[in-house]
C-alpha cells in the first residue's frame, strides 16, 4: 500500500535521509524507532510532501506521490 524506494531528503545542503526503502501493506501497523537525529520525523515529513524528496520514490496504493 505505502512504498518508499531509495528515499533521500535534505534540509538545504545537509542530507539527512540516505536511501530509505520501506513497505507497508494493507492492514499492517508499523512504527519508526530510533534515537534523536535518526530521521524519523524527516521520513514522515517526506512522505507527506512537507520536505522535498531529492531522490527515490514515494507511492501509495500503486500511485506515485
């Protein structure tokens, strides 16, 4: 249902996501875990379109976002 493939994002010249690949199928529940500064919030913001994606692809239900 939700697919991230090679997702990369940055704030200005500071790259913070490096090639995230993740899949969440219908009916699944997932969480992002990690210490401070690991990119959890940036990943969610990139999926939502708040942070521009530099490389990779976000798709939902087979449609690119």
